[in-house]
């Protein structure tokens, strides 16, 4: 069977999953929540109907394989995540899981057993939007979730991550002992197909791209700046302890450092995605005493991440002194940058060239489960599919032609590996 014949099936799968997780605006597949579970059970039924074997791993991720394969020996792993951000797009994560399923279907149709079997994984809990922490499903597999992580609360329900994972079927005792839940030596290679979440491939007219590495990040979900409340008309500038001006000053200082570092060729992006005064007491005529904000810096270089983080802390200290305010930090979260395997990048590139596709090798600004595999020493590779209108929003728009081209490259690459 030519794998391109699966195109109508792809259209149907994407539209059915969109339907079952539609929230009126975009799709919502909460980590360990309703939309994610509905997506998992829909894909399980689809796979079973097509003669694949389906099971859950010890962290409640979904595993697909051909019947009676993936026993004791090595397997090639491929997959992506099942969850989405609130009111997100339909292709983030889902594209990679469906692509993996298609590779299994193509192998099944061809009827020739490969030397190294393929295991497709649908991760739960990749998005940080729900618990303030990314890579929960893959992190649990590697024994990377600590007690603080497991105590994190779901943004809407307040239920702990431990309880949500447990309800989804994960072995929470083993996870809380930070045991590795699988043997990494049995993974011959990890491959992830994913939509590009930035504007680069559309601008450069590239249907596909091979990913060289994944930016890491350092975050605080919540930093508090504390000053003193006062009457906006009555307190002169020199006596103010205005938390909002202090935070604005900090952000502008960081922007200046960022722009200087960019001129020097440093890979860096800086974001404060959430800023708020205390709604219970804020007023037009009140000097804000309390401002809460998030901090995130991303880079391909761990040294750059550390250096910029220290710079941010030093500026907070300086501003505290100059403006008579105080900064309080919640737990610092680090996701390490990752480098994709050189040989896998070459192989993916070779297959793209053979298919006659224009492509480039680019870095990923967004984080992916593949980074955990790469940082555990497992040869890992990623293939990006062009996607219009960015990601983490309902306007994500991947062309089905681009997707099928990517599936073809993934399938060929897996064939060469096994
Ligand atoms: Zn994603």
C-alpha cells in the first residue's frame, strides 16, 4: 500500500478528534482530563479496529504496536502528545500520534515484518498550561517528577497532579519514588513528528523541516512584587513604593539586555505572559501594592539560560533597592535544552531529499517530549510540518498535503532504521 492512500483517513481522524474535543472556540484536551481521555479512547478504538495492539504504559500514556511485537528486544519509538492547551489548535501533538499510527498501518499492509519493531506512543500531559509544568507523561516515564511536581494543582479544579495521574491509571507510587518506568536501553531511537509552532517554515515556503535541537527554558510561574498601597493623588513620586512601576522597570531592563545579547548572536527569547494586580483591591486611584507576574526565558544554550536568569535576579535586587519593593519567587522550573541526534538528522534529511521535498534544518523554539529522550542519551530526531497561523490557538492550519508528505518521510525513515 502507498501510505499516501491514507489521506482521506487522516482527514476523517483529524475532524473526528476536533469534534470530540471542541469547546466552542478551539479544542480543549486537558492533561489527564476529559478531552485528552476522549482523544485517547477514540484513537484506541480506531487502532483496535485496524488490527493494532493497544495498551497503556505505567504512566498512563497510550502505546500502539503491531500484534505480538515489541517484546523483550529493542524497538523504534515514535509519537507525540494527546493533550492541548485550553482553546488550542487541533494539530499540536495529535499530528505526531496519527502519523505514527499510519506508519504502523502501512507496515501492517505491507505484511513484511521489520527486524526492529515500531512502538507508537501517545503521551498524556505534555502541555504546561494545566499544571504549570510540561512533559508530565514523558517525565514520569524517566522518573523525573518530584514531590513538588506531583503536588501541583490543576488550574480549574485545584486537584493535584498526583490524583489526576492516578485517576488516569498511572502507577503513582512508583512515580513518586522517581523510579524509571521503562528501560531506555530498549529504545533504538525516538522520532517525533510535530507541527512547527512558529512562522519560519511558512515564510520560507518549506513544507517540512528537520529539527536540529530544542530550546530549553527557565521559568517562574508566579513572581510577586510587593510595595505599598497609597492614594494615587496624595503620595509624591519620591515616597511611592509602586509594585507596578517596579515590574514595568524590570521588564524594560530585561528587554534591553535581551536586545544587546541578540546583537552578539545569542539564542534567546524572553516572555512575561501573565501580569496582574490584585483584583480584590485594585483601583484606578490606588497605587498597587502587589503585582504578580510570570517569567520565562528560552535558549538552545544552558549557559545562556543560567546567565540570563542570574541577570534577572540581579535586576530584581537592584530595583528592590531603588524602588523600595520586594520580590518573592515561587519554585524555579528548568527544562534543559536538547540536541537531536546527528545521524538521525542526516537520515531524515536524506529521506526528504530522496522524496524531492524542499526542507531545511532548523531549531525548535517550542519544547517537545523528544527533548527528554535526547537528554537521556536516546538517539532522537524530529520532523516539523508547516503550519499556518502559529500554534496554541484555534487557528492552527496544517495542509493535509504537507502532513502526508511528513508521514511518508517518517515511514521511510523508520524503515531505514529497522
Ligand atoms: Zn506540542
